[in-house]
C-alpha cells in the first residue's frame, strides 16, 4: 500500500515573540519572552494523488507547517512522515522527493534566462547531469514556458515568474509538490493559469499540498481542505461537505445605517435568521445572516430595521462559500 503523501501527528511549533537583546544574553538573564504556539497540534493526512489545501487567514500557521514538512524548520514536538519518510531522521531523502515553492524562497536570477536559471538550480539540487536537459525541458513544458525558455527572466511577467518558480520546484521530478500561497500577487488571469498547471500536476499522478487564504481558490482547486486558525485545524473535508455544514440554504449580507445601540436590530434579525457575524463601524452595521430562504428573510429584515430605527442600505444574497464556513467556526472573516 502506498503510504500517505503527508502525515503529521500532534505537530507543534512554538516561537518566542520578540528578540532577546545582547545585554540580556550577556547578563544571562532568564528568557522572559512570551512563547506562543504558531502550530498547535496539527493532525493531517494527505492521500497520495490529491490536491489538499490548508486554508486560513494570515498568521494561522500555514507557512510554518509547510516549512516543517520541507525540512526547513524543526518541530517543537509531534511527528511527521513525508511519503513514509521521517524528515528529521532522513532529511536528504525527503528533499529529493519533494518539490517546494515556499514564500521568501522564490528568487530567480533576473539577468539569466529561464533555462539558465533551471540549469543553475538543477546543479544545486543534484539532478544527475545526464537527466538535467530532459528534466528542464519537461518542467518548462509543464508550466507552459517552453517557447519562452531563452528569454531573460527580467522580461517575464509576474505570472510567468511564478510559473518558472514552479518549474524549479519540479526539477527533482517530485511525487509530492508543496506550494505556499502559489497565486498571491497574481492577477486573476495568471492565477487561473497557475491553478490549471496545478491540476495538471495531479493528472500526472503527483500529490499537491498547498496553502491559501483565498477561499475561492481552496474551493475550486482542492479535493480536500483543512481550515486552519491560530495553529489548529478547525475543520477538514471536501469543499462541498464543508459548505453543507452551514445549515442554511442562502447567505444574506446586509448593510444598515443606524444611530445608537445595535442590540435591538440584531435581536430582531436573529429571530428571522442566524446572525453569523456582525460588525459595527461608526454609523454602519454590516451583518452576515444564514437563512433557509432569502425571500422570507429579506422582508423580515426590512421590518426589523424599520421597527428599530435603522435603514437598510444594501442587501446581497449569495451562495454559501468556504468563507461562511470559516465565519461560522470562528466568528471572524478570513480577511480580518
Ligand atoms: N521565525 C519566527 N519567529 C517568530 N515567530 C514567527 C516566525 N515565523 C512565523 N512566526 C509567527 O508565527 C505565526 C504563524 O505564521 P505563519 O506560519 O507564517 O502563518 P501563515 O503562513 O498562516 O500566514 C505568526 O504569528 C507569525 O508571526
Ligand atoms: Mg504564510
């Protein structure tokens, strides 16, 4: 039986906040920095051949998790297996089987061509010389850059550079590819294009583990998603199954203008639907409500507003998204 592509058990990473000054060290003062758990007990099993997403807001611990899998950070506790191998005991074997595109590690040489960049990294990654040329050609084809291989990277668009960074990750011909926020900073067209390349990796039989804070990306691209917040997995399933956990047919976003207290209107709205989230900014109250039927809830919302002295400025009925799943689990929006 093939082992899972990734398996973690009670994975923990503790960081200290802030820096210890040289004086504190010289005087051997006790370390009083606050310790916090950036990754706080993650159990994860990524099956071979799936596209698995870690979805969570900034600071959730996604990159830290990826770095531990990629042998770039040592866990505080817990265990990891990558393709059945323990990265702490056998880091080289893990690195040889893993293609990683991590943030902060995307630098390419702008004064070199794409092919020259890949030749340089192939040597760095110990790709056997006889295999270098075919691997580079395959990687360039996989990211659709074969016809631009001899252009200087400085002439590339952001999307092309990102694809070249992906080609670099493919040089070891890895069965497992891990991508940290692969589409961050790309325009919609380039993002779609990169997602297509990722789907092709799965079609080639590779496993992909990626992180994202874009709920649409997790929804469209991933076979399964783990929603992560404050270093913990708060939900894990297929996107469809996660959305079914929202016991509502429709989601209504309301924007109300009101003066004074908002408790009365929230109370009234809460009788007609589940108020998943509300936020007050000066005279504007925004509300996300989960309801069985928007046709019944929206008129009730207008009544609620009128009877409490509020005015509804904006109503929008939207289908359930992974954002609603996140909100219902944490009471916060992904972007906050
Ligand atoms: N080397 C480090 N030292 C101290 N804190 C860190 C370090 N790396 C990350 N952190 C903190 O750990 C938390 C999780 O960070 P990260 O894994 O980068 O989150 P994400 O990728 O989900 O945005 C954040 O609060 C971040 O500031
Ligand atoms: Mg990150």
